[in-house]
């Protein structure tokens, strides 16, 4: 039986759990459910031991870690008594990520000084980055809520990088919400993508900072979705909860929630997965079962796996994750280093 995780445990669990779910999902992102089952058996892909290649994460984890770095940059300035624009720090971080993808940052954008994260080879691989994330950063203009770039972009590229906002201590949930929305507007403009990012931050903040149970945090997330005036966001989340309570199958989940390619779908699939598997015997079993549900479907398996991993990693902490998965993960040390950096920086003020 796990003891209540510390703040540090939850940060490490959230970031590493997201990377593990992302990596398992990345292996099947291009496959439909029939093809997944044909390749890995009736239960689908459920463990890295079934993979013949490297167990590697995608752009989802890359951008999550760059979100951490942007937040850390702003906090480090604050710790030195200098006010910093958090969104500008995040934009600079994302521009540095853009450079790791073989892209030339636009000449109109500021030159971002290099930081430790930029030298990590594992983060410099191009792992099917989202089109909106790339185009939103290529333009050289910092998007804002009043003037977001890619005004119609609704993809999952906002929700997959928003868990870190819920981890920052000493801020109320409203601030985590605002930070997530402002960061989302740097690359996406559709209300579902903007508010979806905020819902992720609210859910993680509820678990990590407010001590909520999983069900309580999901309820808070649904409530936040309702006040967004984005009908489909709230509807997808409510459907996810209902499907989980009714033991809905993966096929029913896909039919009701889609493939996870949009922000609202991806978040709903992750919520379905963590709730539908909560009767598992223990934290590690819950994590394994939830990731299996989150990735074995027709769609954006790495993002849905990453979000499910973020949620349960935050809930159970690092000790709730499978050690064998972490040992197999390429770049696990970089994820751990970024988690430690966030913990140390937020404890230094």
C-alpha cells in the first residue's frame, strides 16, 4: 500500500507517467484497433516487453518538458526578484523546441538563449510533431488569447503539454488555468483547444495541489469545461464518465469519443481510461490497465496515453509506476532531471 505521495513524488510521477503512456501509445499511433490486435494479440499492446524496437516517447513529452522549462525560466527570474512574463518565457521555450525539430526559428522572433534542456539529444529527434504546433511557432508572432495564431486549430497539441501547469505550487487554480490557456494560444486558437488545456491544468492541480481524489478532480474538470461555453468539451467529458461507469468497451469508447485527434476527444479518452480501470488491484495495476485502455483504439494513441499517464502519475506518485517500464524508456533520465528541476526551483524562492 502506497503512502500519500509527497509533492516531489507527484511531480516525478506526473511527468514520467506521461512519458510512459506517450511512449507506449507512440508505438501504435499509426495503427487502427484491428491492426493493433493483429500485431499484439486480442488485448492489444499492454507492455513495452511486446515491442521489438526502442521504447521512445514522442513530441508530446518533448513539449511537456519544454513547458516545464519555460515555467522554470519564469520562476527562476522571480526567485531573483525580477518579474517575468510567463507566457513569453513559454514562447521562447517552444521556439527552442522548434529548433530541435530541424526548423529555423523565424527571423521576426526573439533569439532564445540556450538552456540545459536544449543539449539533450533525446529531445532533438523529430517524432511526428503536430502541424499546428509547428506552424504556430514558425510564424514568428506570439499568439495571445485575444489574437491567437491558428484560430481554427483544435488539435490535441495543447492538452498534451498542459499537465505541468497544474504542478506549480503556491498558485491558485485560477492562475494555473490562465497559464495553460495563454500557452495554448501560442499555437492553437479554437476554444476547445484553449479551454481543453485549462481543464487539464485544473484536473492535475486538483490532485496535486488540492489533494482531491481521482473522482473529485474529474468532477472539477467537468465543471471547468461547463463554464467554458464550449459545448463539445463538456459533452465529451460527461460521456467519458458515463462510459467508464457503464463498463463501455474500447469500440464503444471510439464510437462515442472519436480518435483523440482533437483536444476535447483526447482529454475525454484519457478520463475514460483512468476511470474505467480504477477497480484495479493497486496503483501499478491501475496505471497499466489505464494506459492499455488509453492507447488501444483508432486514433492519437500517444496523446491519450500521455494524458492518462499524467493523471495517474500525479495521483499515485513515482512509486505507482512500473519500474520495468521506466527502466526501458529512452530518455527517462532527462524526464527525471526536468521533474527535479521543477521541484528544486519552486522550493528555492
